[in-house]
C-alpha cells in the first residue's frame, strides 16, 4: 500500500507542476533562435489592399474651389465644431446588400470588391463627367469610417471592436481587447478572414517574432480573431505555481485522509 501511495504522490507532483503555464508561453514576439525577446527588425510581407465588403461604412469627402457646390456631399461636416470619428461613422455611407452606396446627385455607386482608392477615382470621374468641369477643382477623398474587427475566446473583452485608424495589427487588436488571458493560447491564435471566394482560416504564433511575417499580422477590416484556451484551464490545476501549490496541498490532504481511512 505504501509503494502505491508513493507512486501516486510522485505522479501527482509531476502533473501539478507541469500544469503551470511557463513564462515563455506568455511573452510576445520572442526570437526562438536564442529564446530572447526580439530586438531586430523584421521585414514585413507585402499586404494586399483591402477590398470593400457589404456592411462597410465609408467616409466620403468632396471639396471644390466653391464649397457651396459640394456641401451636400459632406453630411458629417455639417456638425458644428470638431467632428468626432464616431460621428463620421454614424453619418457615413453604408455599403448595402447589393454592394452600393448612395451619394447625393450620383445616387447609387457600386463599390463592392473595390479598394477605397478605386472608389475615389470612380466618384471623381462621374462628378467630372456629369456635373462639374475641371475648373471647379474637385477634390475627393474616400476612407473607411472605422476599422472593424471581432474578438472571441480567452481575451479580457470580446465582441466587435472599431478602431478609428487606417491600419491595425493583431497585437494592437489584442491590446484593445484587454490582452490575452493567462489561460489563452498565444502560440496558436486563429484569424478568419473573408474573401470574395469565401472565408479562409489562418493560424499565428504571437510568441514568435516571425509572426510579423504572417499574412494576418496586419489585420484587414472584418477579421475574426479567436484565442483558444490552454489545457491548464480545462484541468483546473492553476495558472501559476502558487495556485498549483494550493491545489496540490488540497489534493494531498484528501489523499492522506483516504490513505489513513483505508489503512484502518
């Protein structure tokens, strides 16, 4: 009986201490060649321009030498004083289910699958062709009214996030979601991205500096980020050494009690 108890005791210690989450699994962008946090620059891969999808929101600004001629286009600029980025989003031009936005005078403009630069040129060409001359000095700018992405899983906060900037990388998205929990798997973060042909799934190791070379390190609007739980969460043995020690003491006490009862 004593030999069985010793064997069980040894196995218990082994399981509990291997259940702790190592520090190296919590540090981002490590140089795995020497185990240190990377300090060298990494060449980023070429990122293809984003192509607009249904439910995107565009901020379209049209200016000319005579502001009165183009005032009707700039709904967000009618607000007195400084315009907040949230207000621009609310008053922007939404891409409908047919891939169109509706602009004054121009009515429907199909933007689905186009880049914002292609949409800018399209609007400018239609204005100059049908409504203005080159002497009007038409100046068109088009951009997304907020960078939208979704987070789920082992993060501080989950759900739809909107950042009011043109580019967002995955570490910025994680930081704006309250960081990955201790029980989150940083080595295998899943990113689902929509394309015209369907949705593709990517895997990225955020503890490796080579993550910066991944095609999903720089996000695209409407990306879905999922962080899986580590096996330690399922085991429930503790995330840190102190938590594991507490669990170990509880189990040891229970085991000792059972052993004494069986001995008697």
